[in-house]
């Protein structure tokens, strides 16, 4: 995985932290996958119901992993509230984020086993509702998106690029900016709606799903190539996502 570290230039994402989180989450995922009751709850409910039904498990897991993450959980209820409210500075937020992400990843895995990578011409993850900004150009000429939270991957279009934000498929107003030599990552731009998103162009890049958005962040170095960006007239419908 360290082979791809250089692709991260230009990104402010901490790769080592991502690896450490990956290790902690894998342990939670393994515990979940070894319990049929948990599997059934995760399989047959949507994410908000799962989180409601597995609240005790979430608190238990949070207590188990907080120390590994240099985090503190004094009141798990408060930490969970902070997660829902997005209060990143509250102690316990990070731990809750990781426990819930692990559960969402199991949901995504079970969902994909059952349904495959469904057709969904949208940036919104059909499993957990997070908004993706990361596209992958697959070897089979599909354009997929990967969810930054649960890792589910879905099909946006086949054969040609379609803007996941507005559905525009006109090749004259859709483009991918990439390097002259290295064409592993690119930044796509839709002139119809103004959206930009990152594209992994080299499908030989094999990393765990959730690291793809981290890797793809490196495509930000091409942002200056987008003409409208310099004029600040660009409209990004998901700027706060
Ligand atoms: Zn998701
Ligand atoms: Zn668009």
C-alpha cells in the first residue's frame, strides 16, 4: 500500500492515521461477522435502525477501542450525540465514528453480496447516504463511485462518463483533467452543473476500498487546470459534503 503514498501529494489526508484506523476497524468487523444475530440485524435493517438496535454493542465496542485511538469516552450517550451532530471536537467523537463506520462497512459488504454494484447515477451512497466525490474508471469500462464512509461501490454509467451530480452525459461539457505523464488520477468537471469530483483512472491501483478516496484526494493538484476555478465562478453543489 505504501507504493501509492506519492499519489497523496497535494492532499492533507494523513495516510498513517488511515492505516491505523483500518486496523482497529478490521477487528470490529471481524467480531461482527462472527455473530449471526448481529449479521441478521445488519442485513435486514437500514442503517439508522441498525444503529438503534445495536446501541449497546456500539457502546461496548467504543469502550474497547477508545484507548487504542488515544480518545476518551466518559459518557457514551454524549459521544454518540456528538457523532450525530457532527461535533468533531467532543471527546469520543472519533471513536464513535470508527465504530459506526465499521458497522456501515459490514452493511455495505452484505448489501454488495446480495445486490452487486447497483446502477445508481448519483453521488449519494445507496447504503449509508454519504456523498461520494470519488469515481473509479473500471477495467470493464464502467464508471463507479465509492462511498467514503461505508466503502460500497455502485455503477454510475457504462462506456462513457456521466456527471453523477446532474446526469449530464454530453461529452462536450464533461472533462477529466489529468497529468501529462502520469494518468493515474484525474479531476472531472461538469460544465452543466459546475460539479467537480476525483477520478481514479488507473484500475491497477489496488488498495482497500476506503483508502481509494484518500488516494484520489491527490487529484486535487489538477484543480488549477479547471478554467472556471481561477475565476471563482464555479458552482459546486456538494461543496459542504
Ligand atoms: Zn456508504
Ligand atoms: Zn453535472
